[in-house]
C-alpha cells in the first residue's frame, strides 16, 4: 500500500523502508508512527520479506520528534498524551518483534526516538560521522517507550549515563556499547548493508524467526530455568522441514533450498 511518510521498496525477499520526511530530518509524528506500525504489521503476515532495511531520506536518519507534534502534545490532555504514547509504544513493539532481521542504516543523526529505532534493529550499520543521543531529558521528557529496547541493547550502566545526561555520542561509542554493529564511511553504508543482507539470506528464514523469538525468552531466565525451553527449541528445529533441509544440504555439501528463496 502507498504511504505518505515512508518509501517502501520490495526487491525480491528484501524490503527497504525509508523514512521520507527529509524536510524535517525524518522526525516522528502521528502519521509516521501509524505508517511504520502498518508496515510492520504487514511484514508479520505470511509472504512478508525475509530481511528488512530501515533508512532515512536526506541528510539524517531520524532526528526524533517533530516540532509541530511536540507543540500539539503540549496542548493535549493527559489522556490524549497517553493514547499518543501508547501508539508509539505499539510501533516499537511491532518493529522489535518482526520475524525477520531488521537492519538499520544510520547516517547523520539518530536522536531521541531515532535512537529508539536503532535499538529495535537487529543490526545497525552506522556512518562513522553519525551522531546518536537519548536526548529526551533536554526537553524535560524521558526516553520511556524506547527504554526496554535501549536497555536490552546497551545495558543498565550505559543507559544510566546516557539517559540522564541526554548527551550526544559518536558512532564509535554506539558500537562500543552495542547500539551499532558496524561503523563505516558513509560512502560504504550501502555496500556494508548489502553484505549483511546476503549473509542473512543464506540462513533458514524459519530458523531466523525462531531465534529472534527465543532470545527474549532466554534473556529472562537463568541457565537452569532455560534448559527445557532451549532443548525444545533445538529439537523442534531438527525435526522441522527446514531443519531437515539444512542438515541434508550440509551433509550433501550443497546449498540449501530455503522456503521463500527467489
């Protein structure tokens, strides 16, 4: 379906989703939130992409909240702001639980909610001059709806520093704390993203979805409490058609034929 604030391109098994409001540095408003949620909900459905890339048009990945949106929020009631924030929380949850890998292509800046978008990406490729920041406290706000995803990515220690200071930090620091995974010259962003895409497409799509679902479950358990869960997970995969194909392909020294390859 056509979007007003996003450009979505399907290239075989890969969706590229581009935040397309360069005139406001790809800032969030209600429509961006709604359209990202709609795209993510569609990507959860059968026939969705095997890999997705999230990028920003123009000079910046995402600069956080739109000025007009913040101005409107200041005039809303508590209940209206609660509904607004709940919609945004649902958007981040929909992106975080995508069954396929989400690669963030970050250039320019990822601030506030833009940093939250980086946090829900499985892999972040950042330009070496990109700037990150959980900047909400500079506006008297808090990085609330993004906090579960940011904490899972960067840990409590880094969050305690970066959430309370609202300080901007470099792509190198983002890599050090786990928010970014590759930091390259901006001219190498697309090549690096594509290398990740090809690596991901060589894996079983059902296995990728299963491991994405497994990670948060294991995270919440001790090793002893995870025994049944993890044993069942590998047994299920070994018995699955995809697992059987992968094992036989390995034994027969051939490339596996994954469902959805095209």
